[in-house]
C-alpha cells in the first residue's frame, strides 16, 4: 500500500511540532471573529512516511469559497530554541528541550507550503473582514495541490464573522519598540527615509498586535544596556548647548508622534529619565552631536538638573500640542529593587519631581514597599507579585510579565502552549487593571545589548532569556514585519478584552465575568490552559452580543 500525505485541521492555539502529531480541532471549536479581527486556523500536513519519497518541491495552497479573497496565508516556519525553560519549571510548558519549534508566520502570497521529509508542517490562515457586508458564516475549502498539479486534499472550514465593531481597548497595552534594532538589523542610517519607512511598518504591526502605547525615544532609552556601554543613538530630540542656554529641535519627535497617530497608537511613554535597575546614572543623551551624559554622569549631577529644567518644559509643551496629556506617561527608572534601590530611586526622582507635576509617572517594580513608600504612584507590577497590590489596590495599576515570570502565570515563551499566552486577556479584564506592559516587541540583541543577533537563528538573546521573551515580531527580509504565532495569539487576547468590554457595556460587569469566570476563581497565578475554554468563552460572548444562544 502506498504511503499517503496526512492532513489535520488545527485551531490557532495549537502548535504544530515537526515530529509530534498535532492536536486536531474538536467538534466544539468554532472559528469566529469580530469585524477587523483575524479569524485564524491552521492546516497541518506531513508528506508520506516513505523513504522513497524525495520530492522537495513545495505544495500549492488554494482557498475556495466566496470569502477566499479575505484570507491571508502564511507558512509556519521553525526557529532554533536553545533555552526554553529553566530546570524545575512548572507543568504549563509544551516543550522544554532545545530544538526547532514553530513560531514564524512567513507570508506566502504565492501559496507555497514547504515540504519537510518525515516531519509535520503547517499553513496558517487569517480571514479578516472589516466591511459589515462581509459578516456572516463563510464556508471555505482549503485545497492542497502537489507540484504535478494533482489535488492531495480538500479541507472544509467554516468561519463566522460577527458583524459587530468592538470598542477600542480601554486599558493600556504597552510594548517597547526598539528603533535602534530596526536600524542595526537592516543596516540603515538612523532616521534616514529608509529607517522611517521601517519605523512606520513596525508601528503599524504593533497596533495590529493590540499595542496601544509605545516608548518614545526622546533620547536613547537607557534600557537593557551593559554598564559603561551604549546602544545605537536613536534620539528624537535635537539638543544644542549655547552660551545663552539650551535650544531644542522637535521635528523628529513630531514625525514619530504623527506615525503613532496615523497607525492608531493612543499612548506615548517618554523614555526613562535615569538608568535601569537603580537609577544611579543619566541616559546617554547627545548634545551638540556628542554624548554629553551617560554612565559617567550621576543621576544627581547638577548638569543634568540644568538640562532637565530647560528640556522637560519644552518637551511637555510639544506633547500638549500634539497629544492628550491623559495618554502620556513618564518613567523614572525601570525595576528598582532592594533598600539601596529605593534610596537611589528616590534621589533620582527628586531631581525631576517638580518638573513632572501634573504628569503621570509610571514605573515597573515588584516590591510592594516601593508603592507603600509613595515612591511610585502608578506601579507596573510583575504578574507573579501582584496579589498584594490587588488586595491594597492603587488608584491606577498596571501589570507586566517578562523573563522572570516563568512559573504559574501567563506568558508567551515559545516553549509554552498558546493558551498560556491567550490567558492574559481574560486575566486583565477580570482583575480590572489599567494596563499591561512588555519590554520586548523587537529586542534583537544579546543580553545587555552587547551584540546584535539574528532573531531567525537566536530566539533567546544569546541564551539569556527563554526563547520568545525578547521579541514578538521578526524582521522580514522583505523589510516588512513578520508576525510570530505568539504575536497573533496575544492579539487574540486583546480582542477578548475588547469583546468583554462590549458585553460589560451592554449587560454589566457581572454578566461579562460570568462568561469567562462564573466561579470567580480566575487569578494571575491560575491561567486557564485548556484551549477549548477560549473558544467556548468566545461563543458565549458572541451570543451575548448578538442575543443568540451559543452552539452546544
């Protein structure tokens, strides 16, 4: 008997590993999305397990059906992962051994699906409708064609687009975009027209992922940088020192703000005023085209205060012209900790506190004492340290996760199941927090930015962080952003939040929570890992918004 190709329809929360049989969709799975939201699904495929099969030519993917023009096709490509999880990790990982794992969603407008002998591959589909006229139930057929033109498989798929335009996300979804990584990876001059083109493409990509706020490099952000070293300068403000004082040019900042505005970014974060992990030094600010501040200039140096006395009021005037002050935040320093950290943080903050009156100051921290001391009025708290903050709730509270949130909480490492990524949307809504922050939208460097890395071959910042933590987007060789599976699933989590907002507006908070957490047991340290939970919750949400009964 001749060995045959094998095909399996999978939902978007499945990860198709090359040598493990994929999890097929269940009868309870419904592919549903709202206007503007991609309805995502996958078709896994494996060539014949026959040693005589040696045809490396790609398959051809075709979509049949009246909604075929709404479907974008991507190949799920593998990436090397050297560090997936720490020893003794919790049970909420899908993989923990080094190897090749699915993550890149490489656009294939020509419909080509690569062949891997003896291994599973997958094609990813996104059906997106923005026009209410195109809402409704769509019957599609995925056709897989061999290189000789013969059909290998036909897979029927039903997708429902609910014709409702959801409200904008009403919490902050902040991700730090690194403009220097764009210039360094693509080898273009900072703020050249080539660079600006890349910046806009990646801002638009961030918005597509559900990002609402970006870090503005008014000066090069003093983040993830080895002490004594500096990253490529991406300072948006021109600063000139003269005998009469400082002069400032804000043309690049205004252009950056315009790109954000055009692409739906509503929040602006001013780069940190002091260095990370203790606020002991000043950022590497360039004056008269030379670095004038940095690791060698202490946070409390009088020269920095003089600069800030001139710069901050001028910057704030531009922000008041260009932006809604309610959607602008300043940062003092990232992740202060320990007794010494509190002292140095407070000393640095005192340098600029009077200049920030009337503006929101937000900083990431983990220690509850930093909030109770009054040092940080709007804390951004690690999800594995947030319970004391929820019990003694600040007026405004953000949360974050990154490399250290590797146990018991939601995260988006490549080794984790996609359900652990999607969980954050329900958690953010049920907890009622005001924002979420992640440091790594496109950090394509090693630990402390010591060297540049190719994210297609190094997914863990040179082995420093679990694979997938440093970035959610890949730099496509065609100079466009290529999303990851984690990018798409995080976006789904933000769409979940928006859909719950709509239910809350129509039926009240209790009704919205009943759809996702009827027992009121959902916590940041209890992410639901069952993928069916998210599809069934979506059915209930869509039914609540359309006054129909969910499918059993």
